[in-house]
C-alpha cells in the first residue's frame, strides 16, 4: 500500500472513530471561507487527538495541520503511521516556506487549501487545562506572507478525553507529556470554528519580532479565548516575551 492510499484509509478510520467513539460535534463550518485559509486553534489533550480530529472534521475539504518536524512522517514512525498527513514545521531556524507553498501560495500544487496551526506549540497538563498559553508568531508570519484569512478554532473536551498527567520541560521544543490513563476515554468532543478575519492592515509591513508577538497575543489569541469561553473557563498565560504594538497610520491621514 502506498502512502497516499494509506492516508485515505487512515482519514476514513479517524472520521468514524471520532463520530462513533467521541460523538464529535463540529460547529461553524460555514465560517470557513472558500479559498485558502489559515486555521488557528489552541492545543488541547494528548496523543495528538486534537490534531487527528481537526484534520478530518471537514466533510468536503482536507485540513493540513502543521506538525513539529520531530513528529512528522519525514522524521518519525509516529508521524508516518498515526498522524493524518500534515506539514512539517521546524521550531528553530525559521519557517521553511517550501513546505507550505503548495497549500497557500496561489501557484501551489494544492492551492487553495486549509492549513491549521497551533500557535501555542504545546498542550498543557490536566492541572493547567484552563490556561491558554502564550502564542508564538508563526501564525502571524504565515497569514501575512500569503495574505489569507484566519479562522479561530476552539477544541473542547480533548484534555478530558486524553489527559496529560504531567509535562516534562525540554530545553529546546515543547515539553514531553506523560499520559494517564494510557487510552483515550469515550467522552464527547467539540470543535467550533469562529468568524474569519484578516490581518490586512499589516500586509506588506516590515514588522519586528516584538510586533509579531503583539499581533499573535493581542489580536489572535483573544479571539480564540473568546470562542473557548463559550464552552469552558479560560485563563490567559502571562506573555514573558517583549511585545510592541505597531504604529499604524491610515492612508487617508498620511
């Protein structure tokens, strides 16, 4: 069986797994525009359950999730046999645009596609399940480079269905999770897609890293937090990175 045939079989399995075992409810599909879109979701739960669910929750379109290259199929058996496709994302050395171009660039082979990113980069433990962690600026850079709308997404119930008991911090990259129990629990899950928006006032701007962090945590993160608050309590982690709001002048005032 070649890899593409395996991927299709895998997606078919996960579709029915979530529908029957977790009674997955998907809300707000109408909020996903036609064309290329960047979906920004918060990370929740273990075993990449949220990754699996969001990648196969759309009835007619594939959602390609950006995965840490360590767990992507090009570098691991976990990615090859358990993740449903995905796009590799390196956490150091910058974004490698050649992996994203096929999906979001207008001349890409799979354009227009739906691409999903988890701006937190990590999922918290059960004790910290109400915390929405600080966002990294990759979501901003991708949205601005391709000038695509962003759709916020809330994933509900994943932390209870696949709880992370503790997380062991690593010097480079996300923490390593310790799961308990070692199986996913048959609890009901939800995914809600919010109203799309664009960062159009920042298009073609030469932003600093501090400004990108500000956009990620002061514009994008609150929209996801508000969506999550419809379903559960949310606390925002304090951002310990230096941030700066970009000074924007409307063309009519120049």
